[in-house]
C-alpha cells in the first residue's frame, strides 16, 4: 500500500517557501501606494497659493498616509517594526505619523505560549516546571525578534525576565531589509539627497550572519556578553552608574533564550500619566526636574559609551527605557536601559573623529566641523554660496539634539533644510548607529519637552577622549588641538593601565582649566 500523502505538510512547506515572495509583494504594493500618494498630492498642493490652506492640506495628507504606514508596519511586523521606531520620532516625522507609529513599540504579535515553552525547554535543556516556580503566560512585551516573560526561579525570592526568540524570524527580516535597501537606493536618487543605502547596510550588519557568527540580534549569548560588558564599564567609570543595566544569569543563556534580572519600572512613554496620577503637576518644577534628571542620566551614559569606550547600546527607543524608583538618597527616579541586541563597537578612528565633531558643534566651529566630516569619511556636495555654514547646520541637525530657537520639530527633508543644500554623497555605515542614537535622544527630549544639546553635555567626555589619545594638548593659554594626530603605534598594556588610572583626573583638570580661562576673559564658566 503506497504511503499516504501528507497534504498539510506539503502546504506548510510551500507556504514557507513562498512567504518571502509574498511578503516582498505586499511591501512593494503598499510602499508604491504611499509614495505615489505623496507625489500626486505634491502636484495638487502646488496649485494652491494660500499658505494656511496648504498647511491644512498637508496635515490631512500626513494623517491619511500615517494610517497606511501604521497598517503596513503592523501587518508585516518583523523589521518594519524597527523602521517604525526609527521614523516615528517627534523631531523627525510629521505629528500624525508619530501618533500612530509610537503605538507599535513592543506591540509585535506574541508567539503562543506552547511554542515559547518548547523553545525554552529545548534551549535550557530542562522543563519549565523544573526551573521556574512561577512563569507568566502573558509576555511583558513582544518586539520584532523576541518576547519577554516575567518569572521566578525555584528557591529564589526575586523575579527574573526571560527573553525568548520568535521562531523563523531571521529569514523574514533579511527579506525585509533587502526590500528596504532597494527602496532606499531609489529614494536617494530621486527625492532625498542622502546616502540612505549605507544606512540600511549598517542595519543589515546587525542582523546578518557574518564569518559564521550569528548577528547580535539573533544570538542571545553575544547579547548577554554585550550587556555584561556595558554594565561593567558604566559601574567602573562612575560612582553610581547613570543607568541600570540588568544582570545576566550566566548559566541560563543560550542562542534563543536569555534569563536576566527583572527590573521593575514604567515605560518612559507612560511617564506623564504616572506623574499626573501621583498628584504632581506635569508642568511644574518637580516634574521638570525629574525629566531633566532622566535625560541627564541617559545622555551621560551614552556619552561615556560612545566617546570613552566606543562600545555602546545602539537602540535607545522608548520601548527600551524604563523609569524606576530611585534610591532613598535621591528624590529623582532611576533609569533602566534594556535590550542589548543592537550594540556597536566603534573603531578608535571613528570614535575620536566623532569626539572632534562633538567639540566643533559645542564650540560652534564650522571649520572644525568640516574637518571632522572629512576625517569621518562623510562626503558632501554643497549646492549654495554659504556652503560652510550650511554644512555646520547639517552637522547640528545630524549629530546634536538641540533644536533651533522657536522650532518645535526639525524638518530635515523640507526645501529649506540643510540636507537639500548640502547633499550627503557618502556616509560611513558604522556611523549610522551614532546618528540613530543622537536622533532617538532628540526624540526623547522633544517628547519630554526639554530642549538641550548633547554636544555641550558631551564636551568634557570628548575632551578627555582626545586628550588621552594625544589629540588635545593643555598649555598655559587653554586647550589646544594637536593637529599631528596620526595613529600612534599600538600602546603596551602598561600604557593602557596608566591611562585608566589617570583618566579619572582628566575631566577635573580640563574643567578647572576652562574655569580659569573663563575668569581671565571675565565670563561665567558653563
């Protein structure tokens, strides 16, 4: 008797094979619909002369498009949830987009618990009942790659967070990013004079299998190592770490499962509601001081990671930031930074080049900014007479959080923007993580109602980094850039040890020098 044909198995295999093709088709149909809708609208609005009527028409168009973008990202999920996190920021996208896309943080479809149980037991090599005293069936949140459950280990009094990877997600996300790369190539040739393709290539690096190593996002062992490395760095370089980093349970980590310390807190997006519930005036001084402290903690942590270490958490979107109860010694809340799937190890050349750019922005120095762009490998083409000033404006737009006076939202792709006057012909892939981090910090600052400059906050850290690299000299007249900064020979371990011991004194030395120079000039130090 011939074996029975398993039609369901055949159907499942065919569905799996054709899923990437079906997914690509859905993306291009929807992307083309949104794009052509905007192009046709541009023709219609150009015929209207009344400015107020034009603005009203634009608002309606953005609202209409926001629904379509939200539906596409929500229905397709996967990598498009990350796209929603990147573009759905109040300083970058139209308000209508932000209102819709911000709801997609940690709102990916959850994997059924039966599948989670199978994955977890396979990864840990034991049954859930043998390991956990309690395991919440409903996840705390579900993102594009994994979901997180709250649980408690047997014989323990503290809760843990259990991160479990969705099955089959890697192949789909690679399909998504290849489609996005093709779309980016088209957009940078037609509408946006910016090297978007290099940006998408850097995204691909975080996901792709390179040199037989699975990307950080899909290998929780690498993520756990990154989390511990950043946690140790922040605790070693501060009296108290500016942000809380979950502690990893090292014997409970595999490629698809990660058990870590559970940190209790509220998402930063819910901060306003929580302040109102506590009876504090959301617009009062206490609320403002708490928000400033939150932003200060995040900014300090990122400044140290990017400029001092070069190894940093590269995904500070609102879903990864928790506000927790502070210690008894302070009235201010603590900040926890979650999810270390996306990290970046910046080469020293780019780290120091970016430190130089930070000082150029903080000092409002267009010439030094142009030099930094060249050093970083950012190739630009000026299309206006005052090219140097427009290049500096572009540097501020790209790499600082501060908004110009009277501006509530940057419009980087408007006709009056610097990116229209100074096109970015080439952009180093490895710098995208820094660019994205600055823009996410700016989005948070706009959401919290605080306008500040991360470049000014990072000035002492940038000075310390350049000083230790021999690129900043201290003399009797102040701080002087050492222009002969060719890469020195690899320092010996003893030099590294000496630098670590002395680095704590460098900020104090530079700050004291700045204060003395300010007194000589009769000005007030910053």
